[in-house]
């Protein structure tokens, strides 16, 4: 959905808070005591991830133009590149798509395959549900 997200690999709450402060991040948490320790935190009301997504989207409305703009693995911004630069193992993709998205950090390619519409439908279902 285009949100700049990070999952800290920290060992404890204090390290997570330090990381949030250093990177000027908003903390999302289900831990109420932890939530109270940081002024830029949001307490997620529900234990269910779809309701959490809905809560976040209500607070920070997503922009459709930013959907699929970040790498799902590393969160890096994707670049639009010509599919010709993809390797031989991607011949079927190259024959169907002139342009694809590329993550320069993970060296991975993404394109609007069959899963693309399914993801959009799921997002729509979550936001309207």
C-alpha cells in the first residue's frame, strides 16, 4: 500500500524505541504499556491484522499511486525498468510486460501478474469491510 514500514530486529522495547526515535518512525503496537512510553505510537485496537490495516488506513489514508511502490522484502523503493534487462529465466514475463518494477537492494523483479488483481481486491475488501 506504499507505507514506509520497518520491523525492528531489536531484542527489547528500549532498543525498539531508540530505533523509532533515530528513524523518526511511528510505533504500532498492541502492548498498551509500551504504547504509553512513546508519544508517536499508535495502539492497535484489534488482534486481527485486517482490522489493524483498516485502523492504520483510516488514520493514514493510502494513496493508490503508491501501491506496489515498495519491495515486500526490504521495504526499499522500487524502480520501474525495462523488462529486457531481466535474465533468460524471465522470458515469459518479458514477452508480456515491457516495463516491470525492480528492487535495487534485493535485486528482485516484480510485475502485474495474476496476484496483482487479487491483492487489490483484498485491500479493497479490508478497507471497505
